[in-house]
C-alpha cells in the first residue's frame, strides 16, 4: 500500500484539496477580454454576462462560525476552506459522539452570510448535494445530508483525513512513484471516473489538488460540484453573486484539454486527457508539458518524453491519451488503465517459466524420472492453482465471498492480494446488500441490526477501509435519527396518556417494537413528566374502577414503567389484579357491544374487594343518618355494575339495611317518629329485591 504519510492536524485553509472553491473570472459576451492565466494549476471560470451589466458588489466581510453548534448536532470546530459563496468547516457530530463512535468528524459546507437571503440559496445547496449523492462510490467524497438552521444553509460531507495527490507527487520528487504504486492510485481514480461517466457526469476539472489520499491509501475525488452532466453545468458555489443565470465553465488550464480551453461542452475525452496528465505526473513527478496549457503546448510543439517506469507498449497507450487532438486520443479510461497494467503479470509469468526450467534442468541432471514426474505433477497442480486463483480474482463478489473461507489455507499474501483485487466488487456488493435492507418496505424502518451485521462482515475483510468507516458512521447517524424521531413520538403519546393499542395509527406498542427492531439493546427510560402522567391516569382509573383503562395501564406499565421508582408500586398493585382486571375488562367490552356475557363472579370479587371493604368499614364506623346515607349512595352505583346475587354486594345491602333498622329503633325510642319512619322505609327497600 502506498505510504501516504501521517497527517495529525486539519488540512490548512489554503489547501486546495478541501478548499476547492476558487475565484471566478468573468468575460462580457460583447466586449470579451482575454484571461491572463497567472497560475495554470488554479481552477478558472468563464461566465458570460450581458454587456453593460453592473459589476458584482464586493463580498461582505466573512463571518467565522468556529465554535458554533448547528441543528443541536454539529459543532463547527475549525474552518478548513473557503470559496466564492461558502465556507467549509471541520465539525464534530454529537450524535455519533454520544453513540460512542470514534470517527465522529464531518465536513460542513456553509453558505456565506451575504447569500442566505437569496430565495434560491437552499435550492442551490440541494442541487449540489443531490449531484454528489448520485455519484455514490467508494472513491468519491460522500455527501450525508443537506439542511438549514435558521439562516445557515449547509451540506454535511465526510471529513477527509489525509493529503492531496499534489502533496504525494511533491513527496516523491524527482523520480516519481513506482508503476505499482501509481497503478494503486490510478485504479481507484479510474473506477470513480468510469462510474461517473456511466451515470452521465463528467468531472471536467480533474487535477491533483482535487484528489485526496487518506491514511489507508484510499483515493477520494473531490469537487464534483463543478461537474457537468455531459452538458454545461457549473459549480454554483464558486460563482459570483451577480448574473446567476449566466452559463459558467470551470477548468484548470494545466490539466484541461484543448476543447475545454476553447470553451466547448465538456466530454469524457476531456476527463481522459486530465487522467493521462495525472498518470504521467505520478510516474515522473513532472507535468507532461511543463504545466503549459494544452493549446499553448501544441503551438510550441511540446512533446512528453517516455517515463522510465513504462515499457514502450505502455507508453504508446499513455501518449495516445495525451494527444492534443480529441479525434486522435484514446478516450477509453478503462482501456488505458488495462494497457498500463499489462506489464504487472509478465514478471510473475517469467519467474514461473524460469523456475520450471531450472527445476526441470536439475532433475534431468539427476536423471531421476520419478522425481521428474513428481515435479511435473506439482507443476501441473501449481498451474491449476494459479488458474483457480485467477478465476477467483475475476469472480463475482458473491462467488468470491462464498469461497473466501477456503482461502484461509493459502498464504496470507495470496488472500490479501485477492482481497485487494476484489475490493471494489466486494464493497459494492455489501453496499448493494445494505441498500436492499434500507429500501425494504416490509417495515417502516430499516433493519439496522442486519445493516450492522453486514458492515461487521465487510470490515472484517477491509478493517482500514475509509469507505466502510464512513458508511458505518452514516448508518449510525441514520439509526440515531430514527431513534430520536420514535422516542419523540412516544413521549408525546405518554404525556397525553394515550396508552391504548391502535389498528392504523401509531401507538406505544408499535413505537417500542420499531425501537427494538432498530436497536435491540435500546432502553426506554421514561422521564418525570411521563411518569407523572402515568401515575395520574392510574389513580383516575382506579378511582373510577374502570377495568378497561386499568388493563391498558397495567400492560403499558409493565412495558415501559416497571423500572421507574415512581411507578413500581402502582405496577405491583396492578399485577396482583391483572387477571381479574382482564376478565372484568372483557366483560365490560362485551356488554358495550350489546352481547350478554356471563358475569365473572370470582374475578369481580377480587376486582371489587378493596372497594367493598372500604364501604363496609365506613358503614361500621357510621352512627349518623348522613354518614349511613353516603354509604347507601356509594352502594347504589354498583346496582348497574354487578348482579344482585354478587355476594359482596348483597351482603353489604343486608348490613346497610340492618344499620337503618338499628338507627330507626333508636329514633323511635327518642320519639323521633318521622325520622324513624324514613329509616324503616330505607331498610325495607334494601331487604327487598334490588
């Protein structure tokens, strides 16, 4: 793997690898003025504006957002880049940090203050984010989200901890990288470009400063914000504030083809020219035309010389890709890469042939036919093994992963080499598997444990993959967002005492099921407001002796409130009555439906036990007519709730009748005839059938 050096601090603000938004140059459509190219390595833009249009006003003084937290989630730590319309910050993602994720840094691209009042600002941000998200690829910088927070519009991207290809080239001066090291980089760059071309997007500004290499040697192409959808699309964040509807063309002179320099619509052939310049510069640490733009180099009849690392067939292929004329240029990046890779197999093949020849000669000298036969057998087996390994190197990711356990018996270097060759296929396979889980509409939320399992499998194969680390962080962020949304919905239901299951609408049970499906280890801890609402609802249902409400409260209590100190007593009380409450609830609901259910005497005895015991105690302690009447009034409410032969009810009626007779006798003795007559009537009423 290419040694990319150790990077222990953020990339400085003037590093073009992160601050890719550069100054804009304008030409008026009528009075065109030539652009003086002061630095052929800087991205140049040409914008067509009507003659006589007002010049852009000077940009407002930049306001640093360092230390600011946006969306209660991202702390902007350090500004690492700045451009015409936006600033880029290294930020810490608090969701990932709280989830225990070590790789919790992201890059935040924030629209500058002077542009936030433009109505189209958020739309422009959405367009750039969407364009890069369309290019989901391990070697293209990932965009996670686009959002706004009051007057701050921003894009969340992966944070790249490494160095630009520019810095790599400088580090390997004056001889350049080896062919093997160069190909490791070119393979990744080519893979990204080929992917972009397949979806109809041309980069149009490919250069070393727009390519990053992380610590693991993984390449990331930046600045697809200035890419072209095979037509003229410009980087809206490198544009000036005025003349927004004017077309804008972006390129870097030292790496631009003649067609780009002439202002033609970018095409795949232009990316091929830039790619060839990159390849040459990696191999030699020199630009093929001494950094002279292609049109000037053609005028000066400059010609690149063959890099020492290349064979003549390889140089012919690369030189053809560097041709100034598009019609004479090799425009297929894949074919160019194959031509450069061709030599890599030859030394191994040659070494094999020499080894076989030497072994054959040795055994001929020894004249041991048996050993010769054994060697021939071993040679045949070795050749078959090599054919099998080559077939495995070209197999589909699914077949390769199925055979992977068999590779354990091979030498680690063979297994590592095959894994390296299969990197793009295998990572793509896992990414597709994860996409299938995410898009599965069987459930409302993705099966995140399954996603975690897939990522764990992938990272066991590629533990240093920045792509997998980023994808893991992305999934962790998505899962945390889903948990936060569901927990907020649950809080709303609990505080509003909505505990009952629903057929269609969201209810606490569905939310808990979703939360545990997202994270089986997630613990729901009700807060004080939720616990207070539960206690109040339980007290109200108990006082009303409402078995339906109590049944719901017991169920939701056991599900959510069993471990809260404030609710443990209530839940213990409810669980003692759980079966009785369930029976009474079923009885009440059947009555409500117009049915004629059998009264659950045993369950009712337990359910009403406390209530009738309290009435009996009140009756025993009463001596005045008013107190006895209150017990009578309380008993009357049960007339519609229980049958007349319900023992606690019938016994209390008899006790109450005796109490009225006793009181009436006392009043007769005191010659209170009228009052005594009332008590006697009440006693007769209670002793008759209710």
